[in-house]
C-alpha cells in the first residue's frame, strides 16, 4: 500500500505535472479554450424559464380580445416595450390603408433573447377580434409602434 501511495505521489508531484503540461501546451490550450467556449455558450443561451411558449401571459385577455403576433421593426423598439403596456400599431411607410392599424393594443409577450442582432422582433399583442383579423391579414415588412400612457 505504501508503494502505491509513493508511486502516485511521484507521478502527480507538482513538478511532474508542470513538465507534462509543458510538453503538451497546444493540446492544453485547445482544451481550455474549448471549455471556455462551452461556458460562454451556456451563459448566453436563454434558459428554459425564458422560453416564450412556456412563459405565462401576465395580462389576461377579455372574451372579446384575441392575441396576435406582429413584427416590429426595428427590433430595438421591442426592447422599450414591457408586458401590459398599451400601444398603437402603425403601418410602415408606403402601405395602403390607414396609418394606424390597431389602437390601444396591449403587449402580452416580448421576444426571447437570442444570438446576434436582428432587424425585426415578434411581439404578441391583445386586440379586439375585428382588429386582430385586420392586423393578422395586413401585409407588412414590419410595423411601428406608438407607446400610450397606461391607465
């Protein structure tokens, strides 16, 4: 038993470990870089709790309302919104029809965080059913929003 302990002590002595790693610097660097990348990816990946499908809607819909996803452009505008805010949905410039597509829509859900910069974001809003039909069928490359004061 004493022989085994001495052999382990000699094999894993600090100077032996340093010499062993010194011979394999590139391999050691590559392994440590890979571990670092995995740690960064695990931090940046959205957690299951922030999954937009499983997230609870903090604002309840009334029986006369429907939830409609809209594309907001630019995506940075969506970062100024919060669930429960009241907004007006505005058609993009050059679109046919009235400029304000939906008045007093309530924000239900915002886009989940993701990788990289995007030019548009999908926001789910609550609107009356007739407005929801108009909003869902409107051709748009991205709506604008006007934030209204909350009651």
